C-alpha cells in the first residue's frame, strides 16, 4: 500500500492545514530582526518548547543561542553565545520551560544542562562530561515534570538520567539491543499515567517504562512504512496523551496513541509547504503543532482541522 493510500484509509487526508512558515535561514531577510548574538538568523532550528504564556522557544545549535518568539511568531529576545563558561553554549538542543520563567537548555557539546532566567542570565548548571551518574555524553532531549524533576536523554551514554534539585536520582537503561536498552536515545517524556517514554533513535522505537522505571512495552522499529521510524529526534505529548514524533530520517511527523497505533502521518521530503527536510523538534498546543524543519532552516506551524 502506498503511503498516500494509507493516509486516506486512515481518514488522514486534510487532517492538517498550514498556518504559517517562520523562515529562519540566515539568508532570509525576515530573520534579521532577531536580537542577541548572531543576528544574521538561524542556521537550523532544532528543538521547540512553549512557555506558559504562549511564547515559543527555539534552539539554534549552530547559532549557539535560544530565541523566543511571541504568540504571533514575532521575535522578542534571544540569549546565548559560543563558549564553555557558565551561560555560554555549544550546540544547544533540548528545551524545557517551567511556570516561573526558567528555561532549561541541553547544552549538548558542553555535556551539561543549563537553566536560564527570563533575561537570559544563567541560573544553574547541571552535569559535566563523563559517563558516571550526573555526567553526560552529548545529551540531547529534556523533559520537566510537574514536580520539578528533570529527565535528560543522555544520548551517547545511551541512557536517560533523572534529576531532582540538581542531583541525579535515577538512571534508566544502558547501551544495547535489549528491550530495556537504548542506542542513542534522543527524547523523553512522561505520560498521564506517569510512564516514562523514551525515543530510541537508532532502533526507531519508543520504549515505555513504569513509574519505577521498569520496562513495560515498546513500539515502532527502524523503517519507512507508517508506524516505523528512521533516526527520530523529537517527541512531544499533546493534552490527550498522544505522542507526536519528528520522524527525522523519513522527513515527516507521526502521531501515535499510547499503545503505538498510528493516528496520523504528515509530510514528505521537500522544501515546500507541508514538506520537511530532517525535522527534529516538535511542540504541541491545543490543535496547533509546531515543527522544527531543521534542514529547511524554518519552523512550520500546522493546525489540526
């Protein structure tokens, strides 16, 4: 069955309409109004997060900064510049924000997580390079739960680490092909039941763990068919608990239910509207889906119809 037929058979044709495309390529005139270091614009947006007041945060690894857009997708501020000192960034990737205005940034190539206040001033630094608990090897994804625990996809250590008040309290997984092992985990989240969901990119799978971090289930697998994934990089949950995944190597996004059923497939390779080139990050608010279209140097904003 061709993918177009698959989408129609699921009733997915016309599920989305394009609301906006935010051009973030350095050569685009529209990006020049951005403030902070690197005003020429984005080199490739990677991850997205929404602040409680509706602002959109975008990480720009090659620009060494984080940009904040308002609810009308107009730039407000940016912070960050290259370096390894506290407050400086080296390929920032994963993002999370709390209700008090603190923004958590996975400072990937510096192998740490940094927390910034709303002005862009560094508030705290978690971790250093290494493989022991509390240290990282090019981490990527981050999730902040309601109690303040931080879950970090420690990508090249092939595990997820859980932090509370800056200290590691749990380590989930290690490198391997077993059901409770990972190869290059890139994103993580908690669902409404308190289960830990981990995006295992090399295996093209989501692996699910209970509240005690014991393996429960998995779905997906490397491939190009609907329900399969190729080096997925980003995952976010919507208010219903469904999973939205940036299926990076397949140049599309997919939506899954808790039991791994495919609910939607959207996009194809390209640079036109509703087309993607290596999408990496997702944010979801109500019926609006934001996609970091990394290879096209832009963010696409989709509306579920």
